[in-house]
C-alpha cells in the first residue's frame, strides 16, 4: 500500500468533526508536506474532508455515510433565527433532543441529557444549570441574558442562543426540522449500498485479461477505467464472446452509465431496470472510479427500506394511511391537507392516490415491486373536503416485464377522474 493510500485510510478512520492539517498528517505519517497535501486534496474530492472558514479542514461525513443525528446547534440557530451570545466552539456539536423548561429547578434537572437543548425564558438559574449539565440554551422572547451566564457559556464552549420568537413557535420549528432530518435519513442513497474497491480493468487491457479476472473473482462484469482512473466503459461476458484473446477492451466495451454516491437508490433502480443493466459503476464527484452497484443490491435495499422505515409523516405516507380497501375498490376521505387554493382536491393528490393503489394491486396480485413509467390522467369532475372517493383499478394488459392499469375515481355515482398507468415489473 502506498503512502498516499495509507493517509487516505487514516483520514477515513478519523471521527467526524476532527481537524485535519498538512503538518499534522506529515508528522504523524512521516511523509513530506507535499505528499500530505495531495492526500488531503484527494480526501476532499472524495468527500471525506471539507474546508470550513472558521475551523479549517475537518473530517466530515462522506456522501452516503450516515450519522445518527445531522442537526447541529449551528443549524438550530438558523431554524430559530437566533443570535449566538456565547459558546461558539460548540455550534458544530450534533443536537440530540430538546426540552422546554416550565418547571422548578429540582424537577427540571432529571430531564437533562448531554448535547441536549433547553428552551427557556428569562430564568438565570435554569440557564446556568443547563450549561453546567452540558446542555445548550436557547432563550426565547428576546430577553436580556446576564453577562455571567454568557461568560460561563464561553468558558464551557456550549452554545447560548437568543431568539425573538416565543417558545411555542421555536418548539414547532425545531420539531419540524428534526422530522425533516429523519426523513432524509430514511432516503437510501447509492453511497449506502455500493461495493467499494471492486476489481477494474484498464482500457488497454485485453480480452484475455478480462477472462483471467473472471476466473479470479467469479464476477462477469467489470468497470473499465483509463490511466486517470476515470470510468470509460463496462465490459461483460457477452461483449467478449467470439473475440480473440488479444483484442483490446476499448474495442469491445460498452459506454458506461454511471451513478454517484449521492444519487437515491430509487432513481438508480429506475435507470437500471429501464436500460436493462445488471451493474453500474459508481464514481466520485471528479468522475474517478469509486465502486459498483448491482441490480440485486438496489432491489434488496428498496425492500429493506420499506420494512424498516422510521418515518410515517411524509405527504405520501399520510395519503397512504387514509387509503382503505373495500371489495374491488379503494376508498379515501378527503382531508384539508389534500386541498388546493380553490377548495378542490389537488392534482398531485390524485397522482399519489393512484400510485399507492397500483402498488397495492400488484403487491397482492404478483408479490412484486413495480416502477411507474407514466400516468395519463383525465379530470372529469371535482371533489372537496370530507368527500369519500372510490378508486376502481383494473389491469387491462400485462406481460412478463410490464403492465397497464385503468383506474376510475368516483364520488358517489359521479366519475371524478379516469387514469391510465403504465408500470414496469421488477
């Protein structure tokens, strides 16, 4: 392993938030400053470190590298539109939970936990106690804060913030931000599931080199890279059939569609199924090779995501919760959040309803996942709050890899919409 790779491995093993410097790396790894600098720049390209104006170069969570809590006290200041009075050093600390101080000191203390946030008004003793217990403090109502408390926050390096908002507004904003972070955490990206450091071939390699690598690894598809480690193609067994052993791979490889670590697995799955790919190379932001992702990885991760989802408060999930089966139809009662500005059901709600109905139909019918290719919707009427809609789905055409579904949406005996859906079966 080269010194360059050793430094990259060392940086990757550092804890999130750790400062990284050329001199520190050079001294620790016993390398020249130039070698350390080049490795740090490569780590920056790979998303392992980032340059922060206030704290220099620091280890960050790479794309696809999940951390337990993504909401820092620095983000809390943005959410609450707060000014920081003290404890600037602690703004990058990850936020765990918040409590509202509306009790006496003796009762309050048992609710505190490290890296928590205490929302409080003009109560000096509670502010000081929270800081002593390693909790950040957010003072609501725009009250003045005693200088002793500010000095104490600076001494401990724990954020002390103040906002003009009232407690109820601040709590709502923070709760909403936490919910958003959980939803983001639930979204699986390519970086979560791809295989790193899988074998590659160079474009100047030959068919014989490919066959030798197949025997060695038992894989049958490989990414092809150039001398700069940039992915230029993919070669599979079907590409080399009936080719001479000395044929160069750049003559037989197919053009590579690549994925990036920050792309969602759902978007990549659609591309892989639509194009018929069994494997896609994964690249860094500078287009150099990072690894591969396979169709089986994609489908398994999507299935796992459905089983283990932590969040049930997205717009889509709220609609799905209200959908009930009634014989051959599905029913739903229109709620206020489904309405547009003129008081009728929003078009997007109809699309989401149809999407859930079609997924349920094929889940029961074939026990298979689907990808919706197109929705052709014709609006024939209107529905409002508290109306009960009935959706009647009917499969009118089906093949091994796809299907067409006709859906009619009724309110009482009035047809509201007629929808034609094309899906791919996976």
